[in-house]
């Protein structure tokens, strides 16, 4: 499959503003990662300005990692305003399987907001559609048929699914893409999945087919991780080199190094 690496060049020319309603643990890493990629972050979580902030953004990311009641209010306000203005909204249901409260909040968000895409690991995606799956806190098992899981989720939730793990699966309507790039070192730094949610949001602000944009997002991200791990000696240096790689990766490298295949049709 030919990945549209030129979308990365388009993103850098556009420099989209991404409103991140994300968790406290990853705020700094997310902001720096978006800057490195070529997007612009805003990290406000105040419910009093959430709708207004969403209205001036190009995309909205909702990440439930460190929930508070006020943040939930802000998420709903920003998501609803984004829907009104046809601005892409991405949900990252971090650790949704961990507690009933997290799942309750996600169900409310899914009811109130139409999400352009949802990014999560297998356990998180399975929880959203009430499908049994082994889950451990915010990290969940990769065992099982993740392609079938993503296909089921896109049908039930009526949105693009980016299911991340040992291989990354994109499912939307009748189309499925499987991506094989990446480095295990991503799992050694806090916030790598959360930043990916924001990167996905940035790509979704561009013109084009949603599957093409999601594929460009995941391949850009994972190819950068492969470049970073070649220089890193451990998690600390990988963290730094990964930001450098996000800034350095270009469309030619994406075309050259992407390992992507069409998956089975959604049944």
C-alpha cells in the first residue's frame, strides 16, 4: 500500500492548532511532540473557556488519563462545539478498563460527541464495545485477534479506530489497514500513546480521506520511533531522540520505510 507521506509536508505548512484536553502526566511531552511534528498545541482544560478554545482550534483531542469533574465538563463543552463547527475530535480512552468511573465518562462522551476517531490499545477498545479482553490498568494485553476487534469497534462506534499495539490497526467502515512499523522502546516512556492521539488529531485536520490521514499519522510516528531507537541508549535518551526524529522525519522517509498492508474487509 502506498502511504501518503506528502500529508506530513502539508501538515507542516498548515501548522494546525490542536486543543489538547489531556492528562497531567503527559502535558509537556504532548506539547513538545506537537511542536516537533509541525503543529501547535494549546493545553487549556478550564470548562469556562473550553468551547471558545475549541472554536479557534483546528482539532480537539480528548484524553481521559487523569479525570476530574471539571475536566469532564470541559471535554463535553469542547467536543460539542467542535461538532457544531465540523472540527475533528479524537478520543483517547486511557485506562477505560481500570475503573467503572472511567467507563461511565467515556460512555457519556460517546453519547454527547461524535468522534472523528478513537485511539486506544486492545483492552481500551474492547471495553468501549463491551467485548471481553484481558486488561491490566492502562496497559492491556495484545493477545487475540486485534484486527477483528478493530473491525467490530468501527461498526459499533461508527468512527475510525486506531488500535495500537505490537502491530497497529486502522479500521473504518469497510476498510482495514495494518501497520508494522514501530519500536518496543515506545512502551518504555510515559505518554507515547497519548502523544500519538494528538498527532492523529493534527493529521485529521488536513483535507483528504480519513483512512489516508490516519495511516500517515501512525507511519510518521512509528518511523520516527525507529529512527530514534537507532541512536538511543535507553528510555531517557530515546525520549529526547524521539522528539528530534519527529522533527526530522519527512515524506520521502515515510514512502521509503512504511510497512503497511491492506487488511481484511469488515465483515
